[in-house]
């Protein structure tokens, strides 16, 4: 018993040293997790330039972009982004103190990368965080003009797809606006959209010309998120629930 009592202070001291080390390790793990989540935010299959990827990474809270290598996500091994993140943990039992560390990681952005792929630990470059110019402003979608000029077909009438296409051509759309027209079941659907960044809600307009019913609307935000299919011409012909 006496031997155990004598060893107790040494054991506590050893555990205390271990807590200091593990706190730093926990803080580093938190920084690594922040970089991994940034990689998830940057993940996607759409082609993007190094500038676009760097700008997106710099817009993530708690992430500093120190270096961007590569030209396009679809060229070679894609794009490597060196980011600096921070992580925190608490040290001590009776009076815990916060331990914060900063670490740098390389995040790969490529269609070949995997969702949740672990970032690589790298040395922090001796350079300030990179700044990126704001993205070019997307052209406005002609909601009112489209609504006013699409043909109105009486009930029992026939929708002319060629007339709908001529209407779109007469709008003289901005080159950055993509249009798509599809006919099905006696109706004609229209999609007008601009390219999104692959993360935020995309800007698009849907329209449907049917006998006795011509509508133009913007899908709900959740339907316009990447992968939700709201900005598809099929959604004009058969709207998804809560898309209007």
C-alpha cells in the first residue's frame, strides 16, 4: 500500500505530461478535421479552374488558402490546395486551459478524389494567404420578359414547340445564359440557367407552356442546390414537390 501511495504522485505527473501532449494532438486532429470538411465542400465533378477552386476554398470559414497548384480539376491529378486551419483542445483537469494550434494541409480537388478524402499534412509555406478576385457577376435572368412573351395557348389548343423556340431566340439572351427546350405530353418546358459554382444554389428559371396554362417560376432554393435536379428542363414539365 505504501509503495502504491509513493508511486501515485509520479503516476499523476506522468499522466499530466501525457495530457499536455494529447491536448496538442487533439487540437491538431481538430485542425485536420476542419481541412477534411473543407475538402468535402470543394468536392464535385464539374470542371473548375484553379482560380475558381481557390476562391471557393478561401470563402470557407476558418480556412486560409496559402497555395494553389494545377490548372483545372480535370487536368492530370487535378488541383492541390494548401490550406491553413486551426484546432483547439483543453489541457488540464482542475483549471483547463485552451490549447490552439495551426496546421497546414494539402487538399486534392479532382473527379478522381474520394468524398471525405483525408488531407495530407504539409509544411506551411512562408507566404501570406492568397487573395482572389470576386467572381464575375452572373447575368440576370429575364423573368418578366419571358413571362410576358411566351405564347398563351387556349384550352383544347396545340402547343407549338417551334413558336416557343422562336420566342426564346427573340429575347436575345446574354451569352452566359443557357437555354433548353423540351416537348412532352402536349406541353413544352423551358429552362434558362446560368452556370453555378457547384456549391451554392444555382440561378435558373423554369417555364411550362400547356393548353390553357403558361407558367414561369423560380424553383425553391433547396431544389436549386447541386444534385437536387431543380434546374433541369424535366422539372418544368413535371415539377418536383416544393419546387415552386
